[in-house]
C-alpha cells in the first residue's frame, strides 16, 4: 500500500510522520497493515495542489492508494485578508486532489475544521448538523469538503478543533512561551471548544484510512472547555509561575469572527472505528510531560 501525505511539513503532517516511524502513538500500536506501507510526505515546495495538471501528473506517477490531505491555509485572520489564496488552497486544492484520486482509484482523507459551523448553541455539533460557516476560513474549508464529496467516491472528511502538538504554531506552545516571559496572561473565557492533541488525531486518521467506512468524522479530544480553562491547565501542568485572568472576546480586535461555541461530538468514530480520543486534560498532561522532558 502507498500513502501520500500533503502538508507533510505542517503540524499534523509531522505528527503523522512521527508515529509512523515509531509504529505506535501514546494511544497504542498502529495496525500491522501500516508496517509495510510506503509513505511519502510532501509540501508546497514539491507539489502545488492548486494546480490541477500538476496534481494529476504527480498522482499518476506515484499511484497512491490513499491521499491524506493535511495541506491548508490555516491563518484564520489571513484568510479574511486574502480570500483568493484561502479559496485556492482550502477549496481548489482539495478538489484537485479528489479529482486525481477518483481517476486513479485511490481513497482520500480530507482534514477539516470546527469552523464549518456557525459557533452558536450549547450542545456539541454532530456530523449530521448542517454547516453554516461565518468566516472565510470556515467557508473555504466547507467548500473544500463539498468538492471532496463531489469528486471522489471513496472519501473521508475528518473535522477537528483547537489542534496542538510538537510542531508548528499552536495555542499550547504560545501559552508556554508567553507564561515564561510575562508571568501574567489575559485569555478569553467566552469561547468553548475541544482541545485536540495531534498525536491522538493522527492515530485515528491512520485507523480510518484502512477501512471503507466513508463519510464525515468528528475527531477531537473528549470534553470541552474555554480558552481560559485551557490556558490554566497548560500553566498548571507545566508548573510555570504565571497568573491567568479571564477576558471577553470583544477585548481582542481580530479580522475574523471566532465561534463562541464549536464543540464537536465524535459520533461517527463511536459508530465505526471506535473513539479512543483521550479526555483533553489527559492528553494535554501527556503532551506537557513530553515537552518538559
């Protein structure tokens, strides 16, 4: 089996590479079928996913059985300021990969986001709730989902949220750095969601692609919190002497609207491959311990 991972130098791409090389994650060993797979990790410097001809040629030559698309324009405020670039990467890029997969008989797994929902409500969103994105980032990721479903029959769409890990820029690493430097942090307490360790997400992605259980998945850390709650636990587990204060979102001026409530329910995981995503506090504690060591 051949697997092609786009966005290979990003946060999730690096996490996938890490657990594939170890043949295990914090959750457990990987499926034995992955042991003999040929994996190829590529990024934008090797393949421009927004160019259909280039994508078709690359996929035809490599002949992957599965493409995992981790490539995305994830700068939420940047998407508001450059709508064309966001659309090209998040929508057209996904479409091109789906077209190439369909032509070559491959499966595709598209990584998506909680931002496809409007952020209103108080009950976790399920896979059958209708997306209503309010930001350019959310809208382009939603169109990408639609293009995936329209252009490749063998598709998985995996939505996640509040992702963090050892690589790239993320909330946990930002808080750790700021806590050490400043000793006091103001963090919003009126936005709620599910912190998700990339290690746990990567483990589940590698479970899903081995099946024919096609469809939309939510895959997040279990349990929900506010950004303030999240920051408090980061500081507590890292044992940094730093105070954290609650503030409201209107105190922070940003180009893109953030969802006030974006918790996801891992219903499809429970109904198919099994939900082994750890409670977010447990996964965070594991991550902090790894960082400190």
